[in-house]
C-alpha cells in the first residue's frame, strides 16, 4: 500500500458502513493510507486514475466474454450439450490473453465489473487459474486444459434452482446441502460430454475439496486431490473474496 503514496484515486473509497472516507480525485498522502488501513478498505477496491485508461480494454473483453459464456452455458438447458468447441474458439483465447496481464490488481478489477455474478465468477476463476498455471510454468497444452476446467468448474450450478444461487443472506443447512450437489452434477455433465478431458470433470467434482479433508463432496485430503482442482480451488476462493456470496 505504501507504494501507492501520491497516486490519485479514481473512485470514492467507502467504508463498511457505506460512508465515503476519501473522495474520488484525492491524491493519497500518509494520512490517507493510515485511514485506509484503519477502515480496513481492501486494496482491490481502489481504482487509480493512472489505471483507468488501461482498464477499459480488459473490462470490455471481460464483459463481452461473460455475456458470451452465459449464452453458451444457458444453451445447455435446451440442448443438454456443453458447447466445448465454441468455448475453445471464443472464450479460452480471451482468458489466455487477460491472464498475461502482469498487473494483478488491474486483473482483479477487470473481473469484477459486471452484475451477473455466476458467469462473471466463472471467467474470474478461469483467468486467475490460468495466471497461477503460468506462474507454475505449465505448458500451453496444460494451460489449455486448466483454463477449460476452471471455466466449467461450476457448470453443475445449471441444475441448482436460481433462487438458491441468488438468495441474499445466508443459506439454511438444507439449502446449502442442495447447493453443494453442484459438484457432483458438474462431474456427471462433463463425464458425459464428448471431447472433455477427464481432468475437467475431476475439477468440477473436487474444487471444493480441502487438504485437511473438511471439503466436499467426498472429504478428500491432500494427495487425493488433483493438482488442477487445487489451483481452481485457490482461484475460486480468491474470486469469492472479491465478488459475492455463493461459491
């Protein structure tokens, strides 16, 4: 945060009570930085003026890709087929390009721009998973599988009632049990999808498993969890922190 001293903020900084503590257009000084720390304002919530000119191209790419992925995923409800070829041709290249952005803060900002949480979240997880894959020096072939797996990790939610996915506030235990079934539903959908790598289905099943065995649906531990599933799990949690309620 100290590296942001002297930078001009583009947006109002608002605390947890909805009160503007630093107005847009302010040039950050030492007092501002201390106020940001005390008010526990997340660094990812700050857009700087010098980033604003860079954000729109990524934002437009993300927005159009979110819209397209929604259209493609929703087509499953009618055709009962995942349009893998269209996703490979029209969605993955954008995810790959955005993941090459070296500015992690601008990247997070770009995947937070839309109101449609479910599909925005899928793209955010795919971008961050691909970025992690690059950090791990995966080959292009491995990155392609990882990107597809991350894009489709929540495909099972198409079988969960939308009123549960969009419910404001906390789910009941019964409702959460129902939502958790999206992992198994996703696995079943992808196992039946011609041309889908088996690891893509595995990621749909395992992305809520945890190393300590406290995840779901199978309560797997460390070595039982596929490495791609671990990457997508990290990206999933990171994007949830930045975005919204049900992961």
